C-alpha cells in the first residue's frame, strides 16, 4: 500500500499532465460501465407475478426448487402477491411438504407485520379461498 502511494505521489509530482489524463480515462471508463449495466429490460409487476406463479405451478417441481424460489423471493424487498403465495402452497402440497408451507406462511407473516399491520389480514383474506377449497 505504501509503495502504491509513493508511486502515485511521484507520478503526480513529476508527470502532472499524465496523472490527470489517467484520472479522466478512469472517469470515462466508469461512466461507460454504468451505462452498460443499466441496459437490461425492466420487468413489470405483472410480469414478475406471472413468472413466479409459473415457477411454482411447474408440474415437475421438487422440494429443493420450491425452497430455492422461496429463499430468492424472501431476499427481495417485497411481499409476494396472494396468487404467488397460493401457487407456492399448492407446490408444497404436491410434493407433500406441509412443514415448508407452514414456514413459508410464517416468513410472510413476519415480513408483512414489519411493514404494516394491515397487510397480513388482507393476505389471509385473499388466500382463505385456498384453505376453504381444501375442505370440500
């Protein structure tokens, strides 16, 4: 680290114009990197919901894939829509992993209560159809 500082100081003291041009080149490179990183297509909320609903509705999904999807969605700064929650609960039912379904609901409850006290009752109201459908 000290060697780099000395080299930088020598460049500055002996070749002031060269150092300035190096700094300008670095700034230009940084600007180009920023531009290229933001060129991806922005996904709408509807596309996001449809993608995750389709992910959990796959017929060949297994427990590992369900856990991967749950973990990925939990890392995001969002609370999933009730239709995604229902699709995930159906996937848990298909692979006969009821404990995963309970843990998923607990995680959503914890995340939603931290945001607002009105979100969790609304989610329960919306996914109640899933539980009522199971009884018939």
